[in-house]
C-alpha cells in the first residue's frame, strides 16, 4: 500500500455516482486528503466525513469545455497529487491527457484506446477481433434494420449509455415497438444501436487495474440480488480465472493504463462467461476492498508512475450490499410500505441474503454522515413507494455524458481556446 505517513491530496472530479462514493470511502480510510468537485451541490459525496472540501463546478454533460477549464484552474491554484476519475470524466480527461499530465498524476490510456471501449459497438467489435465470447450481436443504424435483426428475446442497447440508460429488454412485438418509439424520439438511430440475444444466466462484473498493458489487480463478483434498474443490490465475490484471462488480452491489446471493468453473463446452460459491456473505470470497488483487493490503492500508485507488484487473488464468498439500491428495488417490485419495512429489518438484522453482508455505499459505522442520504431515501419511499422509479432516474445527472457532449469532446477544435469566465472556481 501507499505509505500512510505521506497522505496524498486526491481530487475526485465527481461525487454523484456510487463508484465515486465508494472510492472516496477507501481513499479516506487510507488517510489521504480528498476533495470533490461536482455540478450538484447535494451529491452523495457531500455526505461523507472523508471529503475535506467540495467544489461546485460546471456540468460535464452540458459544458464539457467549462468543466475541463474548471478542473485545470483548480489544479493550477492548488496542489493535488492525483486526479482520480471515477466515471465518464475519464473520456474527457483522456482527450485532454497531454495538458493535464503536466499538472497532476493521472492513470488513463490514450484517447483512441478509451474510445474503443467507451462505446458498446466499439467494444463488441473489439471482442470479435480478439475472438472473445459475447452473446450473438448485431449492430444496426435504423428502425428497419432493427426490426430485421431482432430475435425474441433480445436486449437492445444504444452504443452510448450508462447508469442503465439506453437499454431495452425486448421479449415480444409490444416491447419492440416501445423500444423503437423511445429510440426514434431520442434520435438514437443517429448513432449505432446493438441488438444482442438475451442470455439467461447470472450477471457478474469484473474489475481490473493495468499499468501500460500489464494487469496488476483483478476482482470479480456476482449479483446476489438486483436493485432497481437491474443494478446490484447485493453482491458476492467469486473466482473467475477465465474472465481474468479475457481482461488480460483486452488490456494488453489496447496497452491499457488505469482502471477497466466488464459486465459478464454466466449462462445457465454453459460454463463459458459472455462479455456484454465494458466500463473504462472502476465500478463500485468496495466489494473488492472487503475481499482483500484494494484496487483503488493500486490505481493511485499507477497514477503516480509506480509499477506495484500484482495483487493476489481476492477472497471468495465476501458479500456486500448497497442499502439504498436494495430499498429502491424493494419499492419498485413490491410497491408497499410493509415490503420496505421488511427489507429494512432484514438489512439491520443481517437476515436472509444479508447474512454476513457489509454495507458498501453508505457505511454508517465508518462514516456517520452517510446516514443522511440513506435515511432520506427510506423516508421518501415510506411516504410514497411509487417514487422509487423517479429517484432512480435522478442518477442521470450532469456528471454524465450524452451523445451531444461526446461529439463535442471528439471534435477537432476541442477544447475551445477562448477562456470562459463562467468556469471560474466557485465554492459553496
């Protein structure tokens, strides 16, 4: 681990995602100084004792150039040892890697490699190129092509999308028509759309950290219980050497530098794991941390130019949960206050699927401030269980990218040369 006697000053460029919130806990527990910038004054990270200072910034989605200038000005006015992107800011920072590298330590691959796996279509083509397993996949660009390509049941995905955005489960003609209506309304056929056969099985995720194409840390977990939108409410660590090998091939081929995660489905009728999605970042790293694999520490080291010794394999059977996701999932499925109260009781008593499980998103015993968003979520759901879907949709915040902002970042004249006074640093 990094020498605790020399704490680092770490800037986390968003505080709204579950991944950022968990990374902050791990960095804070290691004794490092953490500051956060986010377009939302009430993001999850505001409710953590580990955050020393919060900076209110422009939105990545609405003003990527302003967001970049804000970060650059912050780095110029204060000293930070590491810039730690935990979500889609990595796309922007990879594009501006040269100018950021002179100001702060940062672990990201070159922009071409990042673009390859940031879009679902690019990742699918990469899997084909490397001969790695994925569900049968077709890439289309129109409603007619989609109608011809779909086979029930299927999953339809926009090439760009995160936080469960741009995904439709199509089991019949009615589902297909609804997906088509949504895609055409959002003009998603301006880009590429994927159609994948829906494979019955268990959803798993694998996370890794690379140093110039060399795998240094790996962890995998499977979904024990789903929350709202299909995300993990309860997860458990597993050993997946086959997936590790696949990630090693991907990372070596791309010369990957930094964090890389993949989503996997383990088919019920086959032992071959199928890769279904890629995230060029660490996704919710606390389960790995509890299982003895501190991927955040390795990422900090790699950011600072170190080449740490590869980590040993994680402990298997380590169970963790996200209480907020579990409550939202319970409300969306059961829709009753009694069901929410029962779920709270099981979590508090450690019963059923929660037996032996540790809270990872709002670890109240480690960070008392995290009780605030958890309590607010519980109270809102008890007041109106039907609000669960609306609360979950709130996860699509200004810290995320959309097609327009991606095109702006990819343009030849990005970032604009003319300074924008509106992006001056603003603290609450």
